[in-house]
C-alpha cells in the first residue's frame, strides 16, 4: 500500500469514527474453533474481525486502557505488573501462613461456562456505561459483536448466522469489557466482609477465606449466595468445573454443601488448578499439573537427545529455552526440590555431551562446556526466593508472616518438628526478613 493508499485508509477509519459506525462491508466475523485439552472436550471459538476494525481498535487502545486501569477494583488481578503465576502464588502463601497460625482456610474457584458466548449485550452496555466506559470504543465494539458470523474450518465456511448476544473472543477490547460485568458482584462481596479475599482474573473468580471455622463458613455462605445470584442475573451459567478446596476434608464438605444448597455446581478434587498452579490450601503438597508438565518436558528431552548427537550446544540451548521453561513454569509457586534440581542439571549435562549420561561428572561437564557461566539451575533458588519476597513486600503481608513465624518458630526447637515442617515459603521469607530477631524482640517486650 503506497502513501496515497495509506492516506485513504486513514481517512476511511476517521470517517468511521466520526459516524460511530462501520461500513456494511465490514460486518462479518469469522469464528475459528480451537480444540480444548483432552478430557475437557468441546471447542473454544475465537473470532477474526476485519483487519480495519482491528487496526482502529489498536490505535484507540490507550483510551480504553486508561479507563480500564481507573475502573479496575482492587480485587482485579489481571492488571499491568501482575501475572497468573504471581496471583496464584500469593493465594498459596496466604493459605500457608493461615494454616501455620492454626486457622482454617477454604476456597471456591469459580469457572463460568462459555462466558463470552452467554454475555447479554444490553447488560454489557448498561454496566460499562455505569462505570464511565468511553462510549465511542464501546459502540464500535458492540456493533461488531452484533455483526453476522460464520464458522471457518479447513478453508470451509458455514452458513452465516446472526448472534443475539455474546462478545467476540479475540476482540482487543473484550478483556477490558469483562470488568464491568463482574464489578457489582465483587464490590458487594467486599462491602459486606472487608476481610474477604475474592479476586478476579478475567472471567475467573477465586473466593478464599482464612480464619476461625465459623467465620470461614459464614463468609463463604454470604459471598457464595452473592456470586450465584450475580451470575443468574447475568444469565451466565456457572460451570461444573467450579472447585472447592479447604484445609481439611470436613470443612471442604461443608463448603460444598453450601454451594449445593444454592444450586451451584461444584466438585471437590482435593487439589485444584488455580491459574495453572496446583492449590490444596492445606499442608499436603500435591502437584498433578506440575507432574504433567514434567512428563511433557521429558518427551521434549527424548527428542533433543537425537539433536544432541550432532549439535550438543544447540540441543542444550533449545532445552534451556523450551523444555526447561515448560517444566519450570510453576516452580516459583512451590519451590524446587533438590531432586528436581539434580535432574535438570543432569539433563543439561547429558545434552552437552551428545546425549550420554553424565554420571557423577555433572558439575565438571557444566563447568567445562559453559566456562565460568552458571548452569541453567544455578540461580533458580535465588530467583524463587526473590519472587516470594516481592509478593509479600507490603507491611500488611509482612505482619501476617511475622505472626505465622512466631508460631512456627516454636516448632523448630526439636529436630523432629524441623524435618516435618511444611511452611517452606514462610521459612524462606522468615530467613530473608530476619524474623528471628522479630520473634526475640516481641518475646522480650512481652516479658
């Protein structure tokens, strides 16, 4: 496209903006059906909007982003500077500190069934306008949500159909426009119980409560009713994948019975995948998702060993940038065991030697092949530690861990308690923040 073509294109977009309408030729959205993971079944529709609409949306993105940042509640975790891993790890750390202090912890992880497909556009417009959403981007987006659609697969197209509701998953503004839909539910929950922890990450809601058993039950009973009624008003069904976990089985069963009485579908798996991280909320450590990632990474390694026979350094580089990143994605949430660290180092050394086992010469091989550079796992411990410290780097969070440390410190007097302690994150943070001095000073002041 030459200079004149670009100028005409800009004029076309400007005219659309001034009229607050798209040309009728733009009103067609192609839906691609992406398969979900095995065991889940079904397809996930992703909409392909016309390129001029996508370009205009990207150009006006700063307007929507500014509003979205201002309109986001403190419970909204899908914001700049955050990540799914950070959010899930924070919830794990809160539960760990609570259970070490002798409190109970329970969580309900809500999942909406076909969230984008069931959104009523009249409710979207009303709730977004109530939060002062810029009307022009909203109007331009809603027009495309109402545009005719066709399903595309293998270069074949279905008959054109006209949607009555639903957003287009794949629209650049879809993520920002989910905030006002769930804002009322979360606002009401926090207004009644100021200490309730209910967070939103896009269309996922996580309710987590720590405290005395009766307080946990009372808060979950109230908030679960709010969520159930809120989704019912939005005409969005709650998925059967909604999961309940708790610090003990009796509490988990009681929370599940509360949801059953409301008609909220749920399951009690004992461990739930929270934003990609295994979560139990108890002292047990179960990581089926992590184990699945490890198994997938081993398949990568098996293929890389063939490459290592001809290009050892290339295979090790691919491992560091690919298979290892997949295996280590959730390590900052739980930490890395000595066995896992040893396995990763041995794998890297084997690839550097052309696919042969390194035996007891792992450190020597890594030193020779990499010179004085650190191996891929050398700094992982420090990285995990710094990740935990950035999450609790807030006065309120530090006080929570100090109280937990006072109780955990007494358990560490005997070697038996020391070997069976489960507060790995709490122990690490206590060592870095020198909570031992805090414990000593508090005990001295008490006497």
